[in-house]
C-alpha cells in the first residue's frame, strides 16, 4: 500500500534570497494548472478539476490582490518575498477504492474549511499522475 500524507508550505510572490527551489505563487500555480513547461514530471499533463472553491486563475488574482493591499505590522507595504499563499497537498494510499477516495475528498474539504474558514480558496484534484492527490490553497483575509 502507498502512503497517505499532507504537506503544507507558504509561498510569496517572489522567492526569498537563498530559498531552495526558488518557487513563488506564479510557479506553484503554473505547475498546479499544468501550464506548458511547468510540470516536466508529468508525462501527459491534464488540467486539474476543481473540487472546491475558485479556479487557479482566480486564486492567483486573489493572492496578488491581498499582497498589494496588505501592510506589515508598522504599516509598510508588504515585501514581495512575504508569504501570501498557503499551499498544501493531500494524497491517498494506492489501495483506496474510488468510493474511499471520494469520501477522503469530502472529508478533507470539510476539515480544511473548518481549519482555514474563508481563507480556504481552492481545492483541486490531479488525475494525470500515478498517485491520487489534491492540492489546497488558502490566502490571508
């Protein structure tokens, strides 16, 4: 049986100096949306399906809009390397039946809505990789 996991990271509009991987909001959402050249690990990329919330384009606009209007604790404009998007992935064991996967998706969205409330903006599923998984995204209020 494969593993189930949840992984969460925060991303800025531009990666900070010395950040491993150098990913920002744009590159993360390009990979999630399967834009050409953004997901070389997938042999036949297919667009994700939205399980909950908005599209990735709307999500990116929302994260950027938040970043443009946000101020730090002393009132300065938010730095471009300040986190503006929380992104996570949830996978399922290989042995899950389609019914179990559907149940996991429903329960995951319920749990994420409980944890992040209105900050949870989108949950999408990828079906073009060997391991079943979904991505979730939250933006500060």
